[in-house]
């Protein structure tokens, strides 16, 4: 029987979030929001591996949000946001 740990649940949640918002968008706000979501998911996974998923998610959200908002679609393009498909 498999016992679900906090790390396992955090990684599964992060993957679900990343899969749901995998589009970057065209406008700076859309790019910032999706970048923050992807960054938070990746940060939570990385943070969970060292015992601090909340801190990892916060740092990842800040870095991902800034990267999304400060870049153009030509520089980084993950396609149309899922809510526009």
C-alpha cells in the first residue's frame, strides 16, 4: 500500500498547476500571471526536495512572474494560454 507524503502531494499539485496554465499569453499581464504560476509550481517542487516548499513557491512565483512580465512573445513563447484555446 502506498502512503502519500507531503512531498509527493506537492509534486503532483505542482505538475497539475504547470499543465493547466502552460500558455504564456500575449499581453504582459497574461505573461506575468502564467509565468508566476509556472514559477510557483517549479519552485514548490524544488523547495519540497529541500524541505521548504512554501519558500520555493514564493521565490519561483516572483522570478517566473517577473520573467513573464518583462519578456516579449518573441523572446519566450509557450503558445496561446489555455483559457484562449
